[in-house]
C-alpha cells in the first residue's frame, strides 16, 4: 500500500486498535496461530472488522523472532532464554542466516552449533 494511504488514515483522526491479542486469544489455539502467517493474517483481518477500522496492528513478539533465529543455529526454544549473542553478527553470518544456513563457528555452551556442510 502507498504511504499516502497511511497518511490519510492519520489525517482522518481514525484510531487503529492495538487489540489484536484480544482477538488472537479467542482462537482455539492461539500459539499455533501466532506461528502461522496465514492464520495470523486472518486474525488481523478479524480485528480490523471487529473495530471497523481499515487496519489492525499486531504486537511484535521478539521472542518469536529470537526462536526462529536460534532454530537456524540448531538451538531449540528450551535454550532461548539462556542464549545471548556476545557480539554483533558479521556480514557473512547474516548472509548465511538469510540463506537458511547456520553460520560456521557459532559456539554455545562450549560446543559448536551449526548444520555445516
């Protein structure tokens, strides 16, 4: 959508609900829906219809982003809270992750974690 669409919404004084989690938690399986892009999109649509707005905004859950990133490194969600990057990722590491490959040399709790080739 064009930027002008969002600017027109702002100029109209229309409010956009940050209530998507309320609609999401009515879902029979909110956790599965939160991880399924198509189903999550349906929740965004239902939220916008419920409050009669042109758009609804989901809350950003960085835990999901971290879980996805760590799964690419071969780590499960159980390790998520204990794992912390000790430095910024270099360009090669970021590119490997974008390709869905685990970067070489990533070490976690004294062991290398990567799928390698």
